[in-house]
């Protein structure tokens, strides 16, 4: 309601004001009931109803890790562990440069000044080995 409508009810007399207040009171009670019903729906989860866990509201999980004050990753002075490059790899793939990235001229006849080497270590595919065990059965020729 706006200012003019409220003033019109006031000017209509005491009975009009009482009627307005009672109707607003009824509306407030209806809204309270709707809020209570909606809060009941929001309060349901997989622990207290038959709803599946996937329908639960996302909860912000707190990390169980405690802060150590160290920066993430390898710490200063740590040697580290990695696979060392081998002198004779099984396969060598050369990634050739045919043209200059600056001017676009052909570099096919120019020998490389150096190579940047990187090695990738792959595990061979796993193969299943099937072993069958056979237990012999024999009939004794003497006693049967």
C-alpha cells in the first residue's frame, strides 16, 4: 500500500482501520506458515530424510591439514629425486627446424648448432601371464 491508500483507510474511520489490520494479520500468519514449511524443506538432508546424498546442499569443507609456515613445494636445500638421462635411449626423435621463425628463410641446409635434449621414461604395457596347474590322477596297476 502507498501513502494515499493508507490515508484513505484512516479517513474512512476506525472500522476500516481495524478491518485492514486484521486482514494484514491474517496475511502475516499465512506467510509465517509458508516460511516454516520452507525452512523444514531446507532442513532436510540425506541424514534425516529419505533424500539421496547427492541432493544435499554443498558444504564448505574445512581442511584437516595444519599450517606449517613452510612454502608449498620443494624446500630450499632439498636435493630432489628424478630419473637420470641415459646415454643410449631406445628411440630418438629429432624435431627439425625447417624455417627461421624471425625472417621465414629456409634452414634445411643449415646444420644445427646444438640440441636441447629431453627424455621421457614410459613403462611398457602390462601383459597378463596365465599359468595352468594340472594335478595328475593315476590308477595303481597293482591294487586298482
